[in-house]
C-alpha cells in the first residue's frame, strides 16, 4: 500500500475531521516493524477523539526526538548543523507543527533577528526586529512567548494564514541571547499543554548548550 519509510522509528499520527464532526478525527498510525520482515510500512486507520490524538502524538515522538537531538549535539560540528537537524526532524515527525525554525541575533545589528535554519509549510519573514512579533518579544524580554490564538494576539507578526498558534523561546548561551526558537501550528492552543512547552524549551536549551560548546572550542583554537 505504501512505500517503505525507515525515517520514522516510532508511530506517527496525522489527523483530520471525520464526517464533518469536529470532536472526532481520523488517525493513521505508521507501525514500526523490522526492515527484514516487511517491505512496506503498515498503515492502520482508527478513529479517536481530538484530545486522544494529541495525547498519543505528544507521548510518542517528544522523548525520542529529545534523545536524538542530545546525541546529535555531542558530535555536531557547529550549532547551525544542529539547528537544521532539529528543525527538519520536528517538522517531519510532528505534523501539527507547520513551521519550525530559528531566528538568530544579527551580528551587524544586535536589535535585529535574522532567519536561521528552519523547515516549514510557508515562507517566513527574513528579518524581525526586537520590537516586532512574538519572536521579537521573546528576544527583548528573554522570556517565553505563547499565543494560543494568533488572530487575537496583537503581538503576532502575520506570515501565513495557516498559523493558529505559536511559541517563541529564547536560545541562551553563556548568559547571552543567541536567538529564538520559534514553532507554529495549524491548531489553536497547541502550546497550552505544559508538555508541549517543555518540549520546545528543551530543544532550545540543547541548541544553547551547543552554542556554548562550539564557541568555547573556537576560543581554544584562536
């Protein structure tokens, strides 16, 4: 039915409306199986309530992705390669997120953020000042910014009609702000559960630690 997909080592969920009823969603699970036994990935349809889909999806990939990022960071040649890896893997494995990426402090203008490594369903803003949007607010205050409904949040800097909620987390390294990790979603209140926020914060911390390690390494080799 489907071609082999070895990129997903654990079940993965996508969801949509079922017969027009908002309280139910159709989920397709990709079941992991040994490569030697099956040539194709097995798809199993089931019907779940929306909250069950979210619960199932968050419990499955988050801990595996964090472990993967920590391992990748140990041998990453620089923070940029880690940021690209984090962006691509999250966008691939968590389909309710429609844009995942980093904005970095501009080396020529410390009050400006420039687009860094990212992955997503639309073209992002190339630059954001510290007094614009949730990313700018996160950078200027060094605090996490969350918008459960971007349509009602005056801080939101519109980039796509696909976005319903957003979280922006400062990336800190050696006590300084290096950038902002930004994640946007197709659904409202995606980042309201603590587990969602904790995951994004943990990703930002892993990248911040990588910044510190690579900067220290560069200083040693000066």
